[in-house]
C-alpha cells in the first residue's frame, strides 16, 4: 500500500511518522512546497526505522507529484494553521487555494486515491476538495471527529481516573465551536458515562472539548499536531487494512439526519472503499437542535467559499 501525505509540517510529518512506525503502509511519500523540507523530514523518519524497528519506506519530495503516482490514500494537511486570536474560519481564503491546487495535483497522478482532508476550516476544506475532485463522498472526507472525541475521552479518563482506552464516544457536527459531543452515547467500559460523573463536571468536560483546539493554540502559539497526525493515520489504517472501524468523520450528508448537501461530522464505517456506510443515530430534540445550529454555521462558511470562488476564479 502506498500513502501520500501532503504538507510536511507539524501535522503531516506526525501523520507520516505514525504511518511508518506502525507499518500501516509499505511506502509513505511526504510532499511539501517548501524546498527540501519534506525530503529532510522523510529522511529523518527513515533513519528512525533501525532504532524503533519498522520497514515502511518514507520518501520526501518538493512538489514532485509524479513521485506520488498510484497512491491508495492521500492525506492533505497542507495549509496555514491558526495563531492565538484566530478562528479556524479565518484560514478559509488562504487554505482554499492550497487545497484546490493540491487536490488537482494529487488526482492527476493518483486518480483512484481516497482523499482525507485535514486542513482547516476542516468541513469547508473537505467541500473544496470535493468541488475540485468531483469524487463521490465515499472517497473524499475529512478528519476531525477522531481528534475531537480523543480530546473528550482524554479529559474523561483524567476526571474518572480510568484508562482512556475504555472510554467510547461519538461526536457530531462541524469541527468548531458548534461541534456536538453526545454524552448519551458515551460509555466507560460499557457503562453509561452519566452513571459515573456528575452533570456539571460532564458539562465542563464537554465545554473544554469544544474549545480543545483553541486551548492548545493558546498554549503552543500554533495548533496541535500529535493527536491530529495520529488521528489522520488511524483513518488511513482503517482504510488500508479494511478494518471497518466506526469513527466520526466529516462527510457530505445527503438526507441523513434530515440534512442535505452539507459537510458535517457523523459516525461512519471506514473500510477499503473509504466510507462504507453512514450511521444514523436517533437523536433527541436537544441533540437535533445542536446539530441544526452546527449545520447552519458550516453552511454559512460553505456559502462564503462559493462566493469567494465566484469572485476569485483561482479558488473555483
Ligand atoms: N482537522 C483537524 O482536526 C486539524 C488538526 C490540526 C491542524 N489542522 C490544520 O492542518 C493544517 C496544517 O497544520 P500544521 O500544524 O501541520 O501546519 P504547518 O505550518 O506546520 O504545516 C503546513 C505545511 O503545509 C505546507 N504547504 C503550504 N502550501 C502548500 C502547498 N501548496 N503544497 C504543499 N505543501 C504546502 C507548508 O510549507 C507547511 O510545511 C492547518 O490548516 C491546520 O489548521 C487540522
Ligand atoms: O484548533 C486548530 O486550529 C487546529 C485543529 O483544528 C485542532 O482542533 O487542533
């Protein structure tokens, strides 16, 4: 299996490193626009192989998409991260152009690839990749839900003093302040979380999860990468090993949850064909209202992208 990761910055290099260390692919090609940057990162990961003990070959290139030819899965992380004081949506104009160009280059050499978007604003960059690639929703989707639920699970594990491995959760909606964590669908070793934690403490954890990306931006000065890179690699693994894992993924909803034509996080089954199935949960009225708010926000930003594309055809 061959996997390409575009963007050799913090998230892309971490994703490539996890893919190699866990031998998820035979070959990982790292691409960046910055001269020699990807080459250096890929070489460093390859030189770690004898120490840790893996044989995934990592190769880095500067914008040479011919070297990515025949990739089975492509992860797009290229683009600007936000800085303190910015929202993810502030990145739309710069990152839309990058995602468009990169998607075109990727498809020219790997027309059958499954594409996973990571660049922000995530839901709308996934829409951009779809507009450019015209791929069906099963083959172009975004990573956010695994990261957001991982944050939620980590906070819960800390509060309950249990292993994060035993916390199962699902989360829906856009990757931003309107995301919809679902405590009703959160369990700890099979036990509903509401039986183990008080309402107020749980509400505080949900709130911290919603602001989880911003918390790290304020601490680091740029956005997170260890958990995001590992989350994207976990999606790649589910696809290349046909694991049929159940993950929240950003996907175009076409009637599911009564929503049409909007990119939102929803639980799906991920396997060799990409999205194998979208799972429809029976949401209660409160959850439906939160999802509707999230839909409204993401749709506004999608509309902003459409408007921008008309005004600046380079982003069309
Ligand atoms: N979906 C998520 O949950 C999630 C999580 C973390 C970060 N992100 C987003 O991922 C993106 C990358 O974050 P990062 O921390 O790795 O940033 P970074 O600045 O460390 O790396 C980005 C890399 O993209 C490269 N790049 C820019 N334009 C390119 C192009 N046209 N072709 C190839 N490479 C190009 C840059 O040279 C840079 O090396 C940001 O948009 C960030 O907001 C999303
Ligand atoms: O917060 C960001 O800007 C990056 C990413 O979306 C995250 O949630 O870590």
